[in-house]
C-alpha cells in the first residue's frame, strides 16, 4: 500500500490511505476524544508531516509529551505491528524533528513577551475579567495614552497610567464619561493579581516577532515551536488570552495569499475550552473573525479537546479536517456530544457514525478531510500511523540542550526597559515635587511647628483630640490656619517667628 504522496500528510489507513492535503491544510482542523484515546499522537504525526513538508508549526504542550518531537523514537513491538497493519513498514523510520522551546515564564524555553499596547484593551479586559464599567475606564486610559504619547509596554506603565487617570478623574469625566477612583482601584487590584500569577513576565520588550515562529531548518524542514504550557495552564485566563493574541497577531501581520500550495504555519492548541469558556459576546465575535480570516493568510489552526461541544458552532463551521477519537456516552451530555460529533461528518453508508464513535479503540479515529475542490471526504474508521519521534516527555538535560542549540539564540533572554509611560509620568511627579518646598508643603503654608502651630498654641487651640473645642475656639482655629500661611511667609525665618511670638503674646497678655 503506497502511503507517502507529495503534497499530502499521511495520517493513517482505513480501507485506503488517509491524508491531509496540504493545499487544504489551512482550512483548520479539530481533534477530539476522551482522555487516553490518542489525541496527542494524532497531533504529533500532523506536526511531523507538516515539518517534513517544510511547514513551520506552533503547538502548546499542556502535558509535556509533545516535546518528544525533538527526540527520535525507539523501536517497540506495538509500533511495529501498527506500521505493518497499515502498510507503513518500508517508509517507517525513527527521527528527531527541529524544535524550538518557548515559555511565557522563561523557565522551560525562550521567553515570549508582548507589549500592553499590542495586547489592546479588549484582550486585557478579558484577561483581567473586568466588567463593562471597568473595561470602559481601561479604554479611556488607552485613549489618554494615545493622545499624550505615552508608550504602554509593561504592567508598571499601565499601573502608573491608571494612577494618572484617577488624579485627573474630575477633568476627564467631562470629556469621556464617569471615571470613579473606586473603578480605577478595582482595575489596579486585577492587575496586581495578574502580576502575582506571573503575568508581568508576558508584558515587556523585546516583544516576540511573529516571523520567529515561521522559520525552517537548514535541511528544509519546518521548525516545530513548542510552548511549555504545563505551568501556564494554572493561569487559564492568561493562557487563553495569549492564544487569542497570537492568532490576532498572525491575522494582522501576515499578508493575504488566498489558498497556497501549503500553509505558512500550522497552529495546534489543546486549550480552546479555556479560549471559549465564559467569553463575552464581543470576544467570541473576534475569535470567529480571526479563525475565519486567518485561513487566507496561510495559517491552519488545529484545535484539540475532549469534547466537541467545547467549540462554538460559529467556529466549528470553519473547520474542514476532522479527527474524532473515542467518546463515552455515560451521561445525557456525553450522548449529546457523541451526536454532535457524528452529525459533523459526511455519512458513510457502511456504518453508523454515532455507534462507531463509542466503539473506537486507542489509536483509532474517525477521519474526514478535505479532498478535491474542498469537498469533505466520507468519514472513515482509521488506524492512526505510529509517530517517528518519541512518544512521551523529554528530560531536563535534553530540554537544556535543545534551548542551547536553538536558532533563536539569546534575543529574548534579557528584558529591555526603555522610556515609556512609567518613566514619563514619574518625571512629571518629580518635576512637580521639585517646584515645592523641600518638606513637601505648599508654598503658602507655614512650616511644621512654625507660625500656625504657634498661633494655635498661644490661643489655646492645641488641645487633645478627645477634648472638644468651644465654638469660639473653633472659629479662632479656622482664622489662625487661614492667616498663618501668609504671616509665616512674610515673617519667615527664626527671627520673624520670635518677633511674631513676642508681639502677639504681649497683645494677648494685655
């Protein structure tokens, strides 16, 4: 059985070889199935096939086993039997693939950063879980930054900008609508939580250049970019926002090319349940728009999940290549998921898709991909081919070796902190402080312990807090505070204070 064909990625065999045609690989894909049914291996062989065809890949490694792509596989009996059963014996070899490791926290790969400005208020509001009022204040802050030329690069830039907005709240409210300090405070608290979760490392410079994810190795194979997401999954909102930011950047930066002979980039994601769960309507609309239009930029997105119900219908309708592993129908919701999955396939008259989904074994999948003219193939019960790379994780030493040999080098290893909103606003505060007396008091106020205190002391107004002043004393205190600044200014210095004390004391004694 001939299984390797140019312009196609071999994924397994039913009664015939099953492929993903590269000209239709940018029409997106969906890999679903219960835990332990073989989704990761399906993703792995797709990444191998794309890489061999010279297509770079970006994928999130949630469990740590996708990184096995960087190491050659080892002969095992069950792999050999699978290869023989699908007629893949002659072509089946073991090899490592060119891998670059990434990590938002910079521990298990090159750091990935973006700036606050590039993220934008909509994604930030999603990341911080802000309500409509708080999101409105965030939008006003971005507008002020644009008008006053304040660069928003990292979290401290945004935090200082919000302080600046709060101080000018009464002025800005007239122009942009109500801005309450309580709302600004709520946004600041959300930023603090994000900072404590490690989100501060995601914002800053040097920001990731999308072109770095679209490299090929010297031998022509596409580089597989693997994002270490084991720790990142503990911050699901940050993870989901990062994925949406990545797709948005690809959509905005890449030129339109229509349907190329093969994709520019394949993106595989295990976290779309985090991307879509509890997302506001405006954000879902943006996801749908990006998924629909990024195809014409030559980018194919392959979602992976345990349940097809995790993907909204508006996104599901954009998916052309489907790989359905086993699902179990133990609850009414499980039954609904099985039915939803079955209904998305082009029926095969030889079997009931609904029944077969619950009967599939490990490494089996129902496969339907796009054929000539973009028509979905009839669904087939398929044995997925064994991977050429390692099945499983890599050691810390192996990962360190991959990072050391990375073509990315040290471009992103060190943070660059150039002048931005934080530094500009801090300079304004310092300038204002320098224009005031060194003790920080207003220019027309008496110095601490000076004329004002002396006047209140002479008039008998410096009384303990638990003792109430008489109406006359209250009036006197107000008068003393009003005039003391002017008197102190006119009679500044120790000599002036002594003269004032003597004269006023003498008057009061008489």
